[in-house]
């Protein structure tokens, strides 16, 4: 994988990575409930809703950083823009008459819960002061966004045998390198947040759960699981400290231009030169990801031009 993907068109990090995050601020006032911050045609988001959704993000910051008005305003603005994208895509879901059934939502909740005991799952929400009801509502919206992307972008992706061969040849060298590591990963925007999360991990908190709730990396929805990584696939600033770890080890906080990283090594193995037949699914997923990312920006721009959109940045 390449961490340059993190900055591309927000395909996963922009609106998916934070869709699992929601909270309850406990604040309620008539003014905030009535003030519309985002409007996409008939869909609206009020200031009260925005504050509620943002609360758990605010709580993930160190106390001192949370008091920094500039940092908080930047975070609020970034989150606002992500919600605009979400609402545009949800408006497209209205046009396509798509919905998430109760069965689909329950299945997604079960998938999330499988890494926890019942008490551990409940404790996770209590610890973060997150409303399960609100989180479930946000999860439902994330699933609906994924449906739209699947129909509008992913379903339209065609892959030719020549593309499979070309992708295999392009990546064979990196796939053929000796040592491979399977690791979980958490990416955070600030050092204070990263140190706070690392302390919780060292105290025994579940890595997958914290990755889903806090990580900004694309693999957050998979509990931070990056799959197998060979030497040469990561920037040196990440590769060297990661490959020094042994199976089961937890890394220190690693600073890069992308943010602050924490790794947990799941498995280490030696890898030989793979045959193309062994890589078919990996190849298809890679090609699909590249094509979806390439199409996402122009697709979203067309949707923007189609709808009547109003964003009141000054209100947040």
C-alpha cells in the first residue's frame, strides 16, 4: 500500500473513516436545533446535530489541545466539509431509491461486535461517552454511502485480463520481497492524541476497537488491519520501525508527514515469489481501488452541480 492514498480525494479517509465516530454532547438548545448548517436540497443538518456528531472527536483530543480554539476550529471545519460530502452522496441515494434494511444494519453491527465480548462492547461506548443509538444511526448512513459508491462507481469498474497481467508485473517485485508483516495500524492527527491512545493500548484496550473509533487511515473500518506488507511498500520512516517489531509487539508513536502512527504486529512471515493465480483477488481489489479513486472526484463534482447546496461555515 502507499500512504499517498491518504491524501487522495478523501475516497476512504474523507467520509468513511469518520462515519464510525459519533457522540452525544448533552447540549440542547432551541437555537442550535433550528439553525441549519448544511442543506443539500431537502436534506438538512442542524447546528445541534453537528455539535452532537463532533463531540466524540473533540473528546479524543488531549485536554490542552481541546482548549486550543484554533485547532478545534480547524477540526470542526474539516469535519463539516466531510459531512457535506456525506450529505451529497446521501442525496444521490434518495434519487436512486436506495436504503439500508434493518437486517443489513444488524449484520453490520454484529460484524463490528465480533471482536468484543458483550460487556467489552458496552464498555467501549461508556468509555467514549458515545450514544449507541447515535452511533448506529451514523453507521446506517455509512452503509448507505457505501451502497451508492458500489452502484455508481465500483459496479461500473471493468477489469481486463491485460490489466490483471500489467498490475501483477508492476507489483511483483514488492510482493516477492522476503519478509512480510501483517499489522494493525492507527493514524491520528496529533501527537497528544496518539500518546493518549498508545497509553490505552498499553493498558490493555482493544486495538481493533480503538482503530475503528479513532483512526484516520483507510483500513480503520477493518479494525486497522493493513493485511500483509512487504519491504518497499511503506515510506522508510514507517518501514524501519515497523519491521523491527516482533509478532505481538506494539510500536511507539511514529511521526510522519501524514500524522502520528501506532502499529501492532499480528504476524511475520517469509514470502516467496507469488504466482499470478495466487494474487487474483488482491490484483482485482487493487485495480478497483485505483479506478474508484480516479473517478471519485469528478463524480462528486457532478453531484455537487446537480443539487442546491448551502453550507454555513461561519456558524460552526
